């Protein structure tokens, strides 16, 4: 089976801190590391490391604005991951319908 292009997205979102960062970026728009650290029990350095993992998965990118760097969500990879999950769900639904039909014939 070929590796899904969404695999890095799922891996990155498997961490609760990164999932919270993605949620905040989606809800609040571009934010600095200082703003992203507010309300989290992690250091700015830890948040920066998490953001770089998200960047490697193409979920976030840093944009320099004056003296600070703002991080923004990249929605394209999330849409790809959603489509992957929908495809898996469709295949499962089809398999279950085939199983049901086979059982009803016997």
C-alpha cells in the first residue's frame, strides 16, 4: 500500500500540544510564539519546536512581520487529510454493505 501524502499530517496532529496549536491558529489566525504560548504549560522553545514539526508537515508556516515571526495555518494539507479520511470511510461503508448483502443471501 502506498504511503498517503497525509501521513505526515496525521503524525503531526497526533501530539496534543500540536493539535492545540493548529486549533488556535485556525480559530485566531496568525499568531506569534509568545501568543501561542499563552495558556499552555510549555515553554516558548517547546512551542517553537512543535511549530517546526507542523511546518515540516506543511500545516503551518512562519511569516516575518517586522521584528516578529507570525505563524499561520496552512489549510490545504488539512483538506487533503479530510479527503483521505472520507475515502477510507466510504470504502468501509461499501465493505459493510457487501458483507450485509452476503449474510442476507445465506
